C-alpha cells in the first residue's frame, strides 16, 4: 500500500512539473511564432464558425455540398461539426471515443444522415489504445498520453485515417479538423507518410508542443503543398497552396485536391 501510494504521488508530481514545462513552452510559441512565420491567405474568405470553446476559423469559400469533412475530437461541443453539415450541406464525419463525447452525441439533435458520428479514435496505426483521464474529473478531454499523471484510463479502438477513408469509400478529405489532446503530431506525421490527400487542415497543436516542433510541422506541411494561412493560440489553419491562387470562380471546386 505504501509503495503504491508513493508511486501515485511521484506520478502526480511528475505530471505537475511536466504541465509547468508545457505551459512555458506554449508561452514561448505564442510569443515568438508571429515573429518567425508569415501567414498567406490569398483570396480566401476566412470566417470563424462555432463557439468560443470549440470554434474554428476556416475558408468558407472553399466549402460546399460536395465537401467531405472529417472532424476528429468532439468532446461536448460539436457546434462546428453541425454548422459544416447545416450551412454547407456537406458530408461530415465526426470521431471521438470518450464516454462523455459519446453520451453527448447520443443526446444531441442533428441530421444523422448528413453527419455521421463514429465512437473511435484516430491514430497512426490500427490498434487499441488507452485514453487517460484529466486531473479534473469534470473535464471531458482524454489523451493517449497520461498528461495529468492520473493513471486512470479506458481502452478504445483507434484507426489510421487511411483505414477510415477506405472503409468510407473516400480518396481525399476536403477539410480535416484535429483536436486530439497531444496525439496531433503522430497523426500529422502519418498523413505525410501515407500521402493522404487533405485540402484544408485545422489542427490544435496542443501539449506536448515546442516552438521547434511547430516550426518543423509547418515546414513539413509546406513541403506537402499546405500553407499556413491563419493561427490563433493553439489552433492552426493550413490550406492547399494551389487554392490560394485560383480565381474566385474556381475556388471551392472539389475536383482540385492535394496531390492531384
């Protein structure tokens, strides 16, 4: 009992120290990134959709009823997902394996033909993963990393984006939102490694994150044809480079995808 108690205390102390470091890393990113990186929006019409908590800034002139949208990470705020389906009439696929997210989506009223919710996680391989609880049990977000040192977890099915796309019959994603509590880097690396076609990428580069990591990801995505066009706090918006320079009447043409 004493050993278990001490292990738990050490785990919590380590998590606290790590959170302090992560907070400092975020302060550095927020302060220096605007000085080091210039965004390029072209002719995009950027608009923030959703709530203050779960909203995202997106190029609304690139979305229409033909768009395929994957929203990874729901929590208890899927307003952004709902707006995509309702306003643009596009097909939206939302993913989240956490119990609160599943209960939330079961209780919400939305067009279940246009928006499909799948209670699975997205990762860089097809596997079963542990999702660790936050320090505050009232919070919703879980992570594949024990960010808070709680040791508490549940196990859920996770799949690669390519596996999900194959199952759903998609060869590209027009808009991909990643809000996945620390797992974002692994998934982005998988997107690059597997040459997955994405036209608009919204990603929360949340803990763990460093300035070097953010700059490396921006450079890596730029090499894949995705330009950083907007960022606020931890949320970053990337858009296919060719969509920034097209005439307005051609923007939103879903036949123009990354890699084609």
